[in-house]
């Protein structure tokens, strides 16, 4: 099979304008990507700061009050959030400021490229754009994981506390969670509120799984 090569049509002013505009766009692409990365970095940083500040204002702050299973879930979510956030920060900083070492041109383009400097800049712009895209994705993953951890901390079931029945000499049997013990007086949190018991009038105490006896 014979391949014949012939000249194309003569370039017109419009073709030259398109070529010039394309070259200018490619030449400024790296600057635009890095400017966008800086804007994303500032915006996502403000979002995370606002979320953390809101989480510190309301809701339960001590995960030891949670059921052990839910406390473990919170820990896993926080670890995943920290990992995603750290990776996102590295990627966005890489997109905004480049890699922390000098660029070796021969690793980016081969010797046959007519404009090696332009090709190297284009390759760096593409790499920065990919880093920014993944950094944004991981940032939102970090926000979602952190929000989930805060939600579980707020709304997860409390850690079950031991219940105690106290048998008093007058026949009443107050039952509830131990609040405090001081000077021979025991304070219980019962279904009807806090009850203080004089232990000198107690015939005995029994740990129970649930309070089913009449409470005083």
C-alpha cells in the first residue's frame, strides 16, 4: 500500500489566532492551576476550622461516656479522617507549590520534543491538576468522616453504668446508678431523680443489671 502525503490547505488568519490563543492558554495553565489550588486550600481550611469549632461548642465531648463499641467506631472514624486530611493537605500543597525537589527535564520529555521547556511545564500543570483534584476529593472525605465521628459521639448510646439496689430497714429499695458516696451517704440516680441514702440504715446492697424493684 502506497501512502501519499500532500500539503494541506493554506493557513488563514483565523488559524493563526487559534494557534496563538492555544499557546497562551497552555503557557498560563500551570499558573492558573496553582492559583486555584491556593483558593481551594484556603476555602477547605476555613471549612474544617468551622466544623471543628462547631463540634467543640455542642454535644458530648468525652468518648469514654460512650458504649465501648461506639467509642471504637469513633476512634476508627477519627483515624480515617486524620489520614484523609493529611493526604489531602499534602496533595493540595503539592498542587499549589509543586514538588519539594528540582525538576529533571529529561525525566519529563525526550530529546525529540521541539519545545522541552513548554512540554515540561505542561506535564507539571497536568500533574498539579491531578493532585488538586484528588486533594479536593480527600478533603471532602475528611469532612464526611469527621462529621460522622462527631455525630456518633453526640448520639451514640452511653456506656452502661453499674446499677445498685439498696435494701433499707424501712422496707424501701432504692435502685439506680451510683452518683457519689461521702460520709456514709450514698447518692443514686434513679428513674425518679437523685436519691440520697443513709447507709447506716441499710440492711444490704445488691448490684443488679436493671432496676425492677419499687424505688424510693
